[in-house]
C-alpha cells in the first residue's frame, strides 16, 4: 500500500476488507448496520474500508471471540474508548492553553518589574479547574 495514504483513507472494497480482517463480507455488513464500524461510501453508496476500519474489525472479532463479549457490549466499549480519546485530546488542549496563559502572565509580571511600575506584584499561583458537563437534560431532582 502507498504510504501517502493514511490509515483513515477509505480504499478497500468489502471483499478485500473481509479478506484482510479474516471475516465474511456479510459480517462486515452486519457490523456496519450495528454501527460497530462505519466505512466510507462511494458516490454509488458502495462501502470503502480504511486500514483503521480493518483494525477495528479485527478488534471487534477479538472481543467477541476471545473475550466472549456480545455485540451490544462491544459497541458500548468502542463508544467509551472514543469518548476517552476525545476527553484526553480536550485535556491536552486545555493544558496547552493553561501553560500559554501562565507564560503570558509571567511575561507581563516580568515587564512590569523591569519597567519600574512600582506597584506590588502578586504571585501567579497554580489553580486547578474542574469542569462539569451535564449530558442529561433532566433536572437534578428527577435523576
């Protein structure tokens, strides 16, 4: 395979994806219907699988065969893994923003001192921020 194409590039037709994943094409169709794997689509609605899709198919098969997890459980596991990955990325960006804000505050404090502002400077303290995001729309009393 050409390395210029990334792992997310949908290039494999269902027969090739089935062979690469070791599954029957009908199993791939079932996994698509259940939302376990969502391949790309051509203009004619034909499925095109990426290398990441094929890796996901292998993982679904492993969880099913080796771990004995049913498809509903596998779907939930995959959803939670995606959510964890998104949260980690969000934390990474928040961490970078916090570091940038601390650096900017330190630069401002340094420029105030060097310009002889004469005012008392307060130290910059580390602060921990907790963000709560309610995903339900029900009021707290009904939960």
